C-alpha cells in the first residue's frame, strides 16, 4: 500500500471526549473512526489488524475442533423468552426494534440461545455430540455508559464458541483444553506475558467463570495475582473460600488493575432444558446437552494491545498482528531517492512482504518519522540520499533508537525468512 493513496490521514489531536490511550492513538493513526460514544468504524489500517487477530483466533478454534458458522444479528423474541432473558428486568442491555408487521425482535447481545436453538435441529443421538460451534459477529449492547475507546462499546466484534457435550466430564475435558487455547491466543497477539487466567463471577451466565485478565493501569477490574501459580482472582469473588479452593496464600497475592480480554463459562444444562435440546443416550434415555461458552472481543483485544505495548510516541504492534511488517520511508524529493524507494518497494512486494511505503511528497522527514512512530509498524526502512551513498537502506525496529544500513539483498533475506 502507498501512503499517498491511503485516504486516511494521521492527526495531531484526538476528540476531546476520548481519555483512553487506545482511542487516542488509534484515532490519530487513522485506524478507527468514532461514529458516536461506544461505536467505531474500522478504517483500512485498523481492519488489517482486526483480520489478523481474527485469523489467529480462527486457527486456534479450528485446531481444537471448532466448526465456524455465521449467525444472524436479528434475534427471535420467542427463543429468548424460553430462557427468561427477553425480559428487560433480567437483561437490561437489549437493543429492541420491530419489523414492519409489528413483530418485535432484538439485536444480538449474546449468542447462547441462538446457537442452542440451531443445534436443536441437528442433535438427536449421543453420536451427534460433542459439537464445538463458533462464529465471529457484531454484538450490540445498550450500555448506559461507554468509555475506554474500543475496549468497551455499544457495538463490538467478537468471537464466541459454544461447546455442546454429552455430560459434565466431556465438557470439563474440553474446558481445560480451552484454557490452554486461550493462553496460546494471547501469546500470539503479544500480551501473553501480561495475561492471567482469573477466577471470576459468572454474571448473567453462571455462578463462577474464568476470565483472562491483562495487567495494565488502564484496567477496569481489580485482580489479585499469584505470580508463582500464574493465576489470579477477580476482586468480585476475592473471598477466603475461593482463595483456599485454589490452593493460594492470601498474603502472597499481588493487587493489580486488569483488562478482561477473554472469558470462558460453564453453562451446564439449563439452556438445553429451556430450549429442548435433548439427545438420546446409548441406553435410550433422553438427556439434555451440557453447554459451555467461550468469548473474546476482538476490538477489546486490539485496544488492550495498544494500551500495554505503546509508548509516548505511538503504537508498537507485535509482528503477528501489525497492519504491515515494514514501513518504508522515502526521504527527499531527488529523483535518485524516489527511484530507489520505488525499487525497494516493488522488490518487497514481489517477495510477498507486507509493506506500507510513505511516498508522500511535500512532507518533512521529521513528520514522516513522527507518523511512523505513531503507526507502530514493527520495522522502519528508510531510503534517503545518505542511505544511497552508503549503498543500502537504513533499517530499525520500532522499539530501537538507532538503525543500521543493510543492503537490499540483506533486507529481502531478513523478511522472506520471516514469512
């Protein structure tokens, strides 16, 4: 991609009502556009990041036996009435509307009922289970307040997988595997070293659950971390009984602020019983399916990466989810510089290296460097009169203060080995 053709532009200032670091840098860098409080559009750079996060999650879901599908946002009132979660007294974050024939419908705020209702049509025998179905979906929640940029919105993009097992033992086996799978995801997106499996309340879903909390001063939750055991407890369930059940010592737990980047719940058989999702076991008995729920908000995860990995200059994307691997800067208006920058750009493209070239004219070197730091692409390669005199390209990591001159062949070898 050529930066001169990119319709988004960097900004020096953010909206006055944004206080979070992720919103500041993502808006200034042209990754997202704020439609209204809690609602953001993903622009070309932001969408590239979200798609890479999505692909990492998809690979992990498929590896554990997940089957991807796509469920509707419009929700059937009758289905949700069966579990008593259509009632605003039970769930107060619905967006509800009506069709032209006055039929009342809702917009998805969660997906358990939807998946269970669908699976009811296809599960009859114990031979049909287990099933691990998931989708990526836009979710709508009518929150009273929405803050923290893309980490808490009224409209957001998530992945939810639901496990449908024959019994609790089969469910628990999968649940334990999912703990490892989620840890793998957070490692791959670059925040595994700051993210802890956290014992928490189940909220509207179940009595208890597990969250994955990433430590940051911008966090909304208070957690108590056992660094020896690599687990944590959310303040909402920080009780002696819970601490003892986890085999932890209260005086060794360290208080931190954290952002919830994922959660897993045991739902049991209630949803299946309410929605009539039964199967016939090997003895001919009618048995309800045992259900689990596993969610990750992709925008929240993206925002968390920005919160914990950025510096005062801008974002620092891990290579796994960066919009591009290299930010190639063409410095100077001389013909030799322009031709060499174009040559390097084309060679990188031909080698399937993701590269954004800053080929904008009339922009000072200082502005280009500042924009490059803001965008946070892992590597910066500079073509200038000085680099040409030294027979190469100046290459540096986003996290390094100084770069070094490398030849074009060295540059290509370095990044083709990363593919």
